[in-house]
C-alpha cells in the first residue's frame, strides 16, 4: 500500500489529473514510483506503485517490443517470470520471449489490453526464444507465429503447434501463485483432447478471444495486498466441458443484431483517472525512481541495454482485442 505521507503530499497534484483520460495520463509516465510495491484495484481497473522492470535480457528470457515500455510489474510477477523461464529450459523449452506486463505505474493502456493494469499479468509468446540475443529493432520486427490455421475455424495448425507448447502451458499453470492463463479456445481444446499428464491444473487454462500467438498469465493478488481486488476462482473442473464447447458455436463470434429503430448509442465515455481506485491519482503524481537502471529487478547489475529503442514499434503486437480480457460473464465450469 502506498504510504499515507505520499498520498497526502500528492493529493492536490492528483486533483489536476482527476478528469484526464486514464490511458493518456498513465501512458505518459515513463518511470515507476519510488517506495514499496502495491497493486491497487482490479486487473482491469487499477494501477500500481513500486514497480520493477524485467531486465531486457537474461540467460533464459528476452523482453520484446521494448518501445512500448510495458515490461514493468510487481516484484512478485517479475520474480515469477524469471523462475518460469529457468524451469522451462528443464522441459526442453529454450527460453521465454516476454511481451507486455504493465506500464511503469500500471493503469489503462492506450492500445492492446483491457487488463494488465496492476502489474500481476504478463504475456508470453508461443515462439521459443532464439539462441542469439536480439537487437532492439529485431524485437520490434519479429513476427508472431499463430498456433491456429488461417483457413479453418478454431483449428490448431500442426505445422506450428508442438508437444513442447503443451508442456510449457502446463508448467506455467502448475505454480500456486498462478490464478489463470488465457489461451485461444482452439488451444484449450487441444490441451483437453491430447494432454495425458497430470490434469490437476487444466482448469487454469481459460479460453479467450485472441491468444493464438501468446498466452496471458495472471497471478493471484500478493499476500497482504489489501487494496488488490481478486478475481473469482476458476472452479474445480478442468474446463473441458460445455463452457469450452460454447466457444465452438456461433454465439461468441457473431455480432449482436441491432435494432433498426433504436437510437444511436452515445459515444463511450473514456475511463478517467477519477474512475480508478483513489490511490491511483496519488500514484500517478508520486515521485519517480531516478532511472530505469535503478528500478530493474535484481538491482542495477541486472540492467542490460540491447541498443537504441525505436520510437514506434514497426510490427503489431499479439494484443488482446477490444473484448473482455477476463472471463467475467462468460460460461464457467
């Protein structure tokens, strides 16, 4: 939880941001706050203090799309990603390509995600890490590899999907701090149909739009983080039931029919800073750390610089579409 002293000291400044669109305000901040780490609010409506950055490079991971400045997270999240990357090599996966985690102070993003706002979410590419260290430009340009066939509805591409992908997903789901993992419905079905190992954590794999070139890991709120709003449990089943079959019907994919006599819907109101938890305004205005190097997880010695970062990414990222990033309201087991 952010300190009371900081909240009081920045309250007046926070008022200046209160009626700003949250995407604009949080997207403009380049460094995290100093002080203790705290996730504030829900995964899709919140912010965070005390974030740390995943080092751009490690022995078993490389951070991607550096121009986005979204490799910030709660220290528990960054520690988890480093551990997962090391454990993945033990099952034959060469290392992780890590996509978006969160912005320096969390909050809504200008594009790509409805969640990733409190530093407890992370995207992992379904592309194995190359053996060479990628340059900053290569991290922008490397294309994504979908696990789904382009010409067949929700059908796994046997040319891209491998048993190693299945092992990686079940490894990620095995950690007790993992709350759920979003994957494309076709990937979930493939796992349900073919996984012959321990299925204890199969229910953590949740079908969701997109997620055909990456998977989205969500961690539980940290112990003692009273201002972090948890998500509902996934349930006791493995999710290989009617809740999965629903995705293979027309209902999730067909646009809703519009009433021709209905009045035009008003333009959606943007989420404002004042719509987020009260602490977010103070976090937005709190003092920043002195540098990215200082705020890198593992200390300044863990900081690596892959070279100049392009101002704008030249390749689109495997973003979640402008659809729910949590399976709230969708069929559940």
